[in-house]
C-alpha cells in the first residue's frame, strides 16, 4: 500500500502497512532515511512504542481512529510543520525537552557547543554559569546536569519561552535559575540578583541569521520557529554578541570563558569585535559539518 490513507477493512491496516505508507508519503519530501526516522517518532508518540515494539507488532491491526491520527500527522509534516512542534518534544543531549512555538528547536550543533564546554570545564566544581537567550533551556539544563555542583542561570526576554524552560528544568530535576531580561539592556544598574557578581562561563546561542539569509532557508524553519530567536538585521548582525561581550567585560572572572555559537559569515567581524572590547584570546572551533560554528573568548 502506497498511502497512509488506508482501506484496511473492519480491522484496519497492519502496523507494517501503515509504516510503509508513511514512508512512501514522506520520502519524496524528506528522503528515505528521514522518513523512516519520522515514522519511528510518530509511533513512539502516538502509541508509546519503541523500535523493538514496531518489529514485534508489525502484523497487528491499527484502529481506524489511530490511522486517522497518524494520517493527520503526516499531512502536517507535508505542510512543513516540524515534527518536534507537532508532538511538543525534542531530543537534546540525551534529554527529552518540551518545545513550543515560543522556543527554537534545539539543533545538533548546539549540543556540540555544550560538549565543548563540558570538555573544557567538566572536571571543575562550583562553576557559575549564565546562558543568554536560553529559549527552551536546553543549554542551561544540559550544563547544570553535566557540570558538577554548578550554579546555572538562564536568561531570555520571552516570558513564554521561560515558562517552557522552567517546565523542562523541573521535569529533568535540573537546578537552573531563569531570569526574564533583555540582553541588549545588560549590564545595568538594576541587575537582577542571579546576574550579579562574576561568572566562570558565559554562553550564548543568540539570534545570528541575517535577514537577507531568510530567502534561502527552509519553510519549516521560517514559517514555524520564532523569528525573534533567529534573525538579526543585516545592518547590525552582531548586536547580541556585542551586548553579551559588554556584560562579560564586567562579569567574567579572570580565568573565565565566553562561549558563542556563531554565524560563519561573521567570524572575522566578531573576532575583531572581541579584541576591540579587550578580549585578546579568541579561538574558533568547527562543527561536525566543518563549518566555523563556535567561538571561545578569554581575557
């Protein structure tokens, strides 16, 4: 059967038939490998089944009601809606995180940023860490769980995003303080208490995609993910980095490090900005795709 819209008789179609139908519908758009992965995610969320369950139950019949629910999910995927938003959950750094339209979907590259920090500082205890533009809380929560006895603060301007981040922290039993603040207004005389004092690690994956890049991006990103968390004006693409560096100038410990996820298009400009603000030790790291994606800054 080539379509998920089955006519499986009174008993409905079998699991194997539905799986094949999902893949046949999604593969032309997403590719065979991604279609199979999406099929597994659909059954995990709609039925609570693992890959082993799918193999064992391949010949079982699904109800017409379940066929309809799965068909609706496939229709949404074909309309470019990200599967993470459909089910409200994303995998990140071994965790299941709630995501909504108020938060970005965590990317594999951002997990590499966490890896970089854990590799550098994972043997240290009692670190003070702040994550600017925390969104779903993915970076802050992952660091809280992997840096021993750390004190972690996540900052975002969006109250809706912070509500999601707080829920994620509670469900994962991560001790993270979340603060609503505009990073473009920091530092200030009215600094919230969790942002006062000095930090060992300052990290940010801020909006860094220039507006002019939007036309070349996929619809599932542009049409569904929060624009304020993605895009910056071409006239001022480094404005969030500039703000975080201003904060770091007064709040980074002498042996502390700033970690950025970056746009490869602006590596030279950002490096120059760091040095202009007194940070003489700047290094750039590549992601698993070979792109210049991360920057480490020390005094």
